[in-house]
C-alpha cells in the first residue's frame, strides 16, 4: 500500500525489457517471414485513452506495428485496456475474450493481454483465471510502466501471468514512451487516482489514491507539445481541481493559467471537475484567456440533496447552482455539460423530480446520463434493500433523456446566426467535402468551405488542427451546421 514514485532505475528496467523484446520479435519475425503486430482495444474514459497511448508507445519501441485488419492477418498481441465504471463494459470484455479464443486457434503466436481498471476488481481476475486460461497476461493500471517486463515474463514462462498489486505508482510521464494518437490533440494527465469515494464509484479502488504529477514535469511536457505543433491540450484527472503538484505546493488554477499563457495552444480543455473543488478562479481564467475552452464539465450526479449525501458528494443543489449561475454570467456564450445517475439505491420519485428540476434550472448544454450499476466493493453496492426495480429506472431514464435531448437541441439552436471560432478536427463522416470541428464551447460543428476560400491542393484533412471562423446556419439535435467565413 502507499504511493510509490517510479524511479529512473524502474525506467531502466523498462528500457532493458523493451530492448530485449525488440530483439526477440525481430528474430522471430525473420524466422517466420512476417513482422509481429499488435491490436489494442481501449474502453472507457480519456485516462484510459492516455494509458493506451503509452502502451502503443511501448509496442512501437519493441518494433511492433499495428495490425491492419485489411491484410487478412491476425495480430500477434491483442491488448484489452478495460473500464470498470459501469457494468456493460464487463459484458463486452468477456464477450470479446470469447472471440479471441478463436483467433488463438488460427495464430498460435497470439498473446492476449488484459489490463485497465477492471483488473483491480477481484471477481474479474478470478473469472479470467477460471474461465479464460488462454489469457496470457493480466496487470492493473498502476503497473502500466512495468508492461514490457511483464510481457517478457509472460513470453518466457508460457503460462498465465497475473500481476495485480496494491501499490499506487506515479511515474514521470516525460520518461515513459508515448505514441500520441491524434494529430493535433494531446492528452495530458495531471493527476492519477481519486480520494473522493463517491459511494457508487469504483475509480478510487481501481485507480488508487489521488496523486498529482510534478508541476515542472507537466510544464516541460506542455512546452514539448507546443514545439511539436499540438494545438489542443486536454488536462486530465478524476478531479483536476484538487491538483496540488507532487509537493502539495501547487494549485489547479496556477497550472491552468500557465497552460493558457502558452499562446501556441489554440485550445485548452480540462476534465473532470468536482463541484466541491471548482474555484471561482478557474471560471475567471476560462473567461480571461482566448485559448481556454468555454465549456465546463461539472458532474451533478443527482438533483436531490438527500441522495447527494448518500452518494458522498459533499455539496448541495443550491451550491451547485451558484457555480452554474456564476459561470453563465461570466461566460454567457459558454456551455456546461454534466453526468447524471438515475436509479441510485433508494431514489424516490421526489428525488428524481429534483434531478429533472436541476436539469431544467441549469439548462445543461449536454449530459451523459447513466443508469445506476452496482460496482463490486463500493458502499452503494451493499445497499441491496434499496435497489430500484429495473422498469422504474428505465422509465425515469426515458423522461430524463427526453428533457435533456430537448435542452441539447435548444442549446444548438441558440448558436444559429453566430460566427464561431472553430478548431478543425478533419473531414466529417457525414458527407465528402464537409469539415468537422468544435466551437470554444465544445459544440460539434459540420461546415462547408465556400469555393472562394478553398486552397488549391489542400485536402480536407490538411485543415486538421487549424482555427477558422464559421457562420452557423442550422441546428440538429446533436450538432450544428455552418459555412466557413475565414481560415485563421
Ligand atoms: N453506475 C452508474 N454510473 C456511474 N458513474 C460512475 N459510477 C457509476 C455507477 N456505479 C458515472 C458517473 C461518473 C461517470 C464517469 O460515470 O456519473 O461521473
Ligand atoms: Fe468516482 Fe467520485 Fe472520484 Fe469521480 S470524484 S472518480 S465519481 S469517486
């Protein structure tokens, strides 16, 4: 137990394991005449996406390339980076593992690796041991930096390797290989783990105690990203507002301001904020810097003060609405999104009405809505007497969804006629010649380029990462449309 810093010696062990795996894969590839490949499946949140970027970085250093499904070949290593936040993720994992059994029959070299938050849940590891003996390696998210060493062990001993510990590691991310998956958007974790223990949530068990990265190391990483031409950065953590640096001497507003001062970045985003920790200063910074996203993700979870207490969320709706009102008055063009759980144990119709009321009062621009799912080991999972019947949950969920869908549509309609600054994400999947991007308020926009603004020889994807202005002329339920006015 406890928080352990990953040392340069640990990184040396990692590099040595990578070098030896590179030799091994090169030798085996020349024996069989084809290169070794990997396939990675990432479930869940952006922190998992960020972990996968590190795992891909390690794969690349081992000399592996991503398997191309069009080649008709099966990969040599399949890695599943799992999520444990809600139940359906488990169903998908165990379903997928069944499928990989067939792949293993075709490719005897196949190594199956399972990592991520689900691997900190004993039941899941036990199920793998019992029912999926052909899984080669299991490790938990805290052991990420040890992946090369564990993979080497697994290839050597040729039986299932399970490495799930109780330590919470913190590595200097600048020392770990990382293969960023997006051309212009960089994910930058600033802290790991969570200390909040909301009673429904598995994250504190899966990701361990909250630990902040060293301030200077984050700033160094940001400078490197700016030099490399990244335009959008996403500061990530379960509760970014309680960021303190590894010495406890820093604050989130200090870090956010330092990032916003880097003019190379066109857009700075952060996720997630806990209502109890979001300071007015953060809203001030969002209002003051042009490169700050004007979108706040502020999970409310429930509109009932009574349920918030049982959820161990230490704020009430009056306090929550104070933050919402402050944000709306300081940043009138901004947007607020939220997370809401329906059917938490003991939720009465009155509690649920409270949720509908807060949604109406806050006029959320968008919301992620979830049906409560009991997570093993959490306090709420033991409240079995208070579980809400499934049909009641789905009925309430339907009412919430209808309300929120209308508000999301309204929020999109309110953009019509405005000229918005868009960070271009590339070609839209909706139709050729249409680009897609996001407003500062994180609204998704599909737009055309008038002939007069088209640059000869430039393909749609060359626009990726550039800023432009777009006149909004139409709203849809989940996106808005417009026409480019100028390329910035
Ligand atoms: N059941 C349903 N939703 C959950 N979330 C977290 N744990 C659970 C659970 N047990 C939701 C919360 C959180 C989001 C990431 O997932 O709303 O903010
Ligand atoms: Fe889970 Fe609550 Fe931590 Fe968010 S703040 S990760 S909901 S325990």
